[in-house]
């Protein structure tokens, strides 16, 4: 089944056509990259997918269901999760609490059970704790469990953000420039982390990236955006050697 | 009575009014934390709470039911104010929200004046407990009840915010609405819950306030409201322990200046302390310094 189907997506900001006629479909457990020059509309696409912006036209389906008229948190519940270009953790919360925030929407209990602390509450709290510990284990965050998120080293903050997004149990994870600001060694670690996420959590991943080593290293397919439109799309090797792509990036 | 026990008595007076300020300040600070809005209508919720309690008692309801009625109506009122007045302005500038809040405050005062006239009504003596006598200090029943109830409520609130799912959602929304939304948190619901809790605390504060100063009029919310706002700023607005600390500090300074310096000057002194603290620590006692990204 397709986890994501986008057809002829477009959005206008005033007179600016920021994204035009964008189509993309992603299958389960696929790893796809979006590349393109700055201002090409990559992050706008992410914001459209997660419902932060409303599309002017076109259709988006997550796991076969249209996201039209759905609010952001409902779309997340349909199986989408994302990280941000500039890391946006809950800085005043501990590492484990950051992950728990992501986990909570999967567990339903109302205010009264929370206040009265029924046995259902304790069972859920235990399940949530266990799931959080599992996620921290995968990302090597256990030693930082009670650190405030703000005090983590940069690379670990990135990983925590990915762990927090995975906590919502997405079938498609959107990563917005995960390697931004990383040194070459950190980028290599990140590539391993992304591969691990894809294998262990069986999620599809769509990532925006400028680091071509990373794109070449892990993406199965690449979509190139330029001026809001798809310039070309296809298997990574083929696209990265395409003359139109090189032109868009480097000029004539 | 020696000077030391007199001092202790005044200290208790201060803790009593301080705990009421703290309860109200919690509403200011929670709403500010989550909606970045100084909800100036919050003081008038206290007044509504006191009126509902008074009218229910006069209407023949037993005290516990009157208190519950007051809490429920304030909770609903708080949520309604948010839905009708603030929610449509969520993306407007802060100043627009602030002016709307002042407008709501006057709307509440004026409509209560219209319905119930501006005359003050006596509030019944609802806390009839024997005074606590320790040595030569006498603490009136309503005083220790107020303090105990406030401390319990503050502890419960702190646990709620730290430990429960909804509490974590509230902290997440107050830190970064965008990121919280993308963690599957329902922002509208979380903000509504915050207003509801703040208003429920205001209702209880209103009843406790009137137990100490047994008069109800459409304007009684203004002064404790302003004081509590100061307490919230003093403690560091947005911080829950800060609001509690600020409330107690304010109440104690007020009581001690009234007793030892001058009751006319007490407001001037309280406000000077506020100015001094803000000069040296603009973010309040427990507030965090705003981090600027360079």
C-alpha cells in the first residue's frame, strides 16, 4: 500500500505560486529524498503534508485517506510525523519527557482517570514508560534520560527529535534537513541512524537535504524541486547526474 | 502579647492573603505560559465565582453544592471567554489580545453591575471553625482553612502539570505550539483546559477571598486581580512555582508593611518592591531569562 499519495498539489501565497503541480507517491518502507535550491518550496511541501498550510489545490492521501479539512493533530494521528530544519525540542523538559509527549496521543485516558489514578492509568503509564525507554535505547539516549533537552550535544538533539517523532508511530517520517549544521562524522552517524530507523521501525522516510553525500548514500529515489515545480524525479544515481539538475544547482 | 507573637500573627495574615494571591496568580501564569496573553479578565472571574456562591447560598443550596456550582460556572465562563473572545484572535498581535482582555474585564464588571446593581452585599460567614490557639497566638479558622486549601490545590496542580498526559501537553504547547501540534497534541483542547483550570482556581480564590473580606460587589475582583498579576510577574510569569512564591512574598510584604510601617503606604511599598525586583531581575524571581538566538 502507498503510505503517501500526493496529486497535483499546489499552494498560492498571495500572488506567489510556492508549490505547483507537485505529485509524489511513497510506498511502505521506502526512503525518498527531496532536493532543490533554497526557496524551491521543499519545506512548504512538508508544511502542506502536515496540514500546517492548507493546499490551494490538489490532493494528499495518507495511508489511503485524504487529509482534506483535517487539522494538524488529526493528520499526525493518521500516521505522519516530522522533524524540523532548526531543531524544535521542548527544551525545558527532560529527554524522556520529550519522547513521552510524542507517545501520549497513542494512549487515551481522560482527565478524571488522570486525577483519580485508576489502575488503567498506571497500566498506561507503565506502557508509555517502557516504549520511551525502548526508543531511548535505540538512539543511545539512555545515559541522557533526565538531562534537559537543551543541554544535549547537537548531534544528540537531532537524534532525540527523530526519536520523539517516531514515538507517534508514524508510517511516514518527514525529516527536514536532518544533516544541517553537522560535521562529516556526525553526518555519517546520522546516515546510520536513518538506515536503522527505516529497518527497525519499518517506516517510510521522506527527507529534505542539501548534503549530497547523505542523499547519495541512503535515498532510493530523489525528487528535485525548482521554483515550486518538480524538475525531475527518479532513482538517485540517475537524477544526480541529470544535466538539468546540475544546471538548477550550479547554473549554466 | 509580646512583639514576637505579634510578628507571627502578622506573618499569618500575610500568608493568608498571599495564598489567595497565589491561587489567582496561577491562573495568570498558566494562561500566559500557554497563550502568551495577560488575561486581565481573570480578576473578574473571582468576582463571578463569589457572586455564584453567594446567590446559590441565598437560594438555599448547601455550602458544598454552592461551591461546586461556583467552580463549574467559572470553568465554563473561562472556556467560553477563550472560545469567543481570544481564539479568533490567536494569530493577531499581542496588543490586540491585551485590549480584548481589558474589554472582557469591563464587560463582566458592567454586566454584573447592570444585573445586581453596584451595591455591595454581605457575604455569609461560611468557614465556621474554631480558631487555632498556639501559645498566645490565635489563628482564625478561615485563615488556616484558606492556607490549607490553597497549599493542597497548588500541590495538586504542580503534580498534574508534571505527571499527567494533559499536563505534559500543556507544557509542550507553552514551549512550542507548532512542534506540539506535530506531536499529535490538540492545541485548541489544551488551551481550553488551561483556561478552565485557571478559572476553577479563580472561583475557589474568590470564595476564600470573600470568606476573609465578607463583601461582594461587581468590583471586588479588580484589586486582588491586579495584586495577583503582580505576584505572577514578581515570581516570573509563565512559571507555576514562581506564581506561588510571588503570591506569598507579596502577601507577606503587604501584611508586614501594614502592621509596622503604614497601612496607607503599603501599596506604595509593595509596588516599589516589584519595581526593584524587576530592575535587578527583569524575568522575575524564578523566571528564566529570555534566550536570544544570535
